[in-house]
């Protein structure tokens, strides 16, 4: 599994718009490109951290959304003051959360 983590600074008056666009874009990358899910976190200082799981690096690098999502992606990016990829990570170990474990 391959993980991409981004730090995103959103223009203050664009936060709600950004979150709606982010959801649409990330649902599309899951359906159209095969991502394994995304998470968006807000920090105390108003930044966002986006976390996307991919089967592998190649799937991430070759993801191209259909044209119908280009306008939403552009709108999402326009709502940002900055968007920086912090990490590109290969998963070494993945342990399930306690709610995913079964007792034997």
C-alpha cells in the first residue's frame, strides 16, 4: 500500500467550498482511479492534512480523472492558498484498529 499526505492551507472564506470539492474529488479518485480511501483532518491552526491510500505508487502516479471532474478539481485548488505534498510513503505494517479485531 502507498500513502500520500498533503498539508493544505485554505483561504479563510473558502473552507466550506473546499471541503465540498475535496469530497467530490476524492470520491472520484476512489471510483475512477482505485484509491483505497481518503481522510481530511483539520489542525488547530486552521490548516488541513489530507491522507490518501493507494494500492501502489504507480496507481497514484497514473490517476487521471475524467474531464467531468476537472472543474471541481480546479475549484478545489483555487480555494487553497497552498497545497504541499509532505510525504509519499510505502506501508511497512498495517494493524487493524480495535474495532476491526475479533476475539478468539
